[in-house]
C-alpha cells in the first residue's frame, strides 16, 4: 500500500510530496521531512541507493557492465560514432555540457592539453536536448570527435557532468570512471586505469 502511494505521488508530479509521507515498501519514512521531486531523481533515496561509487572501476571494484559503442550526430548534423571494436588504444569518453562552469575547464583542456596515448571522444547530450550551435561555440579549437547523443548518457549511466569514462576497447571493459572536478582528474584516471 505504501509503495503504491509513493508511486502515485511521484508520478503525479507533485514536488511537495515529502518522503516521510510516502515511505518505502516497509512503511518507514525514506528520509523524514525530505522532499521527493520527480524532476530530480537525486531527491529519491531509492534512486540514490542504486548509484555506484565514483571513481569506480579502478582496483578491486570493477564496473559490472560492458562499454557500448557511441553513436549520434556531430555538431554539424552528420552521423558520427565510435565503434569500440576497431579502436587501437584506450578510449576516454568525456561527457560534457555546454552550460556548466566545471565543464569550461574540460573544454579548455581538450583544446590546449589533449592527453596522449588515448583516443579522446567528447559526448554531449543529443540534438533534441542541446542546440548544436551551443556545442560548436563551446568546442572551438577542440580536435577530438564530438558525439551528440542522449543514448550514451543512459548506456554509461552518467548522471552528472563533467564525467570521465576510460574504456579498454578490445574487451569493452570499463577501466575507470569519475566525476571530473578539474583537468588533473583526466591524468589521475589515465594513470589509475592501467594499460591495454
């Protein structure tokens, strides 16, 4: 009964519903007084409980799924993609937005300090979510391929940005992933992600 009330409250779009009012399947309040906002899954304790720790995939905690190919459109509207099966070296996927202050550091880093020994691919939200001209403006001088796709964000379970995913393409193994707080996180991920 409590679960149905919670689902009904969340699907009704009422951001004023409190977690204490809806409770979990045992009838306990999720977080007393906390508000569940269906527009923001991070306010839902069930969603947050399912998130993986970041950084993950390095050391003894491998990521539990395989990397998938990335396909979408380039900022020019042409189809573009990354077929991991043909990549010769590790692939660093850099998930960025065009309107976040933290992402500016990464757009600049990709212009000025592209890491060596790895193929870098920038992934933005798809053209239905972000305007191509915004991506073009943010990416001035970036030589790495840019793929505009919503699907990759779901496939790689990306919930924030900037977000970095290091992939071993031959095995499709995710070697490491992390939220990017600064350009130094790229080097740390590459150093911690091992060699092919």
